C-alpha cells in the first residue's frame, strides 16, 4: 500500500526543519512570489569556502536550494525599460490554481505559523525535528524554549498553531516537588492586658472574687490591689510583726511573763502555719476503725443494705438454678445451648460482685470503716 502523500504545509515544514538542522538560518524575509514562506539562508562558512554569495531559497517556490542562483541585488530598472520589458519578478510569477487561492484566503485570516516560528527563532527559540502531535495542526514543527540563565537546556516545547505545550520527562528534575512551608497552627495566648481590655465588668468582678488571674491559674489575690501574696512573703511579714511586738514589749518594760507569752503565741502561729494541711489532700486513714453502735443511723443503714444484698443474691441463685435445669431438659440446637452458657456466666459474675459488696458491708458493721 503506497504511503499517503504529504500535504503542501507538511512538505514546507519538513524542508524548513531539515535545513535548519543543517545550520541554515530562517530569516524574517518572505518570498517575493508567494508572500507567505520565509526565506532560508545558507551558512556563511559554506559561501566563503566556495567564494560566492550566500544562497537564499523559498521552500514553497524553489523546493530545494539546488539550481538556485546566489541572491544578488537586482539591477536598477529604468523607466523606459520598465514600460517595454517586464521585470524578472513578473516573468517568474505563475498563476496559482483556484485551490491555492482558497488556501491563501483561509491562511490570511489565521495567524501564519511560519511567521510565528520565525519571530520566535529571532528571540532565541529553536526549531525541533518533531511535529505537533495534535491532529488539527499536521506538519507544524515544535519550537523549543531558549536555554536557561545558567546555560542548561530547557526541556519545554510548544506549538505555534494550537498553542500546546509539552515537556520532556528526562529534563524534569527529581526534586521539583517542594514541600510548602508549614505554618504553625498554634495560636499564642492573648496577653493579660489584652484580656483585661476586652473583659466585661461582670467577668472582672468574678475573677477578682475567686482569685482567678488572666492566665487561667487560681492564685491568691489581695483584695483591693490585686497583688499576689506568696507563702514566703507571708512568713516574712509574720516574723517582722513578731520582732516588732517583742521590741515594743522590751521598750515598754513589759513583764517577762507577758513577753514569753507573746513569743509562745508567735511560735504557735508559725507552727500552725507550717503544719496546716494543703487543701484538697484527704486526711490519713484511721489505723484503728471503730465499729458503729447498734443504735446509730449508720448501723441501721448497713443492716438494710446487707438485707437487700442477701435478697438479691437469693434471687440470682434461683434464676441460675432455673437456667441450669432448663439446659438439661432442652433438646435444641447449638445456638440455644450457647445462649444458656452465656446466661450462666452472667449470673455467676453478678453473684460474685454481690458477694464482694456484701462482705464489705458486713465487715463495716463488725469492725467499722
């Protein structure tokens, strides 16, 4: 099966790409005949080696540069010769068929890919040797991005017709995914001044009444001034008051007995303050509990509780006997037997708990708690 014929646009694009890869330059000059295709210019080294001028050709009109005469400036044409002899451009101009005229009208309404490619090439872009994979723009070569600032190759590609962009996987760095900076979600507590400024009078009164500071801790606050008083400061003030009273007694010649009484009172106050139990700590357990008297309300309550527990234990034992007896009489499936075993286990656990509580109640009645 013969290969499908290439369209005119594909042929032009293939010729332009081939000679650009060979080092030819795609200029911003358009052909004077077709007015659409940019001219290709050969490298200066080849022309200097052959000692001639650089060749320019049109991929649409000339096809290939073979047989193309070196571009020379056209000689000035006088007005007399212009009226009698037609110019070379007029002689070489051919009449395009109706199909090409329709194509030229359509291409005139759309942006010219060749012109867009030439403009990008002048900006440093490169023409690649692969066409756009989009089926709507067949034969349009892809354009590579200029090199990066550090001189490395940029792997991005673009199509001037459909505007598609691609990138080579080999040119993507492995560490291109960067983690976003983690922002702390913890919020700092507002300062005491800001809390007090936005606090209502009712809340402020309640805080001062219960000794609650703005930081959320319960601290002792002196009434009227809002000043915190520590244990060390309280002891220091107590010692100062004690020494002041002793000095005052000595200066006023108070009897030694009264002075000793003052010192003993102060010492007792210090001892009481130092041995005062901390709020919230339970007192030590009583080593020798006293059993309640039979006439007390506690003894009556313990007796009632013991009777109720005994009755509950009796009911549980009866229910357990009923469940156990029905297990032997029942000729049912394994599911019913499993249910009976579960009931027996629940009865046993309940009786065990009741016996434990009953033992504690009886011990409290006999020995105290």
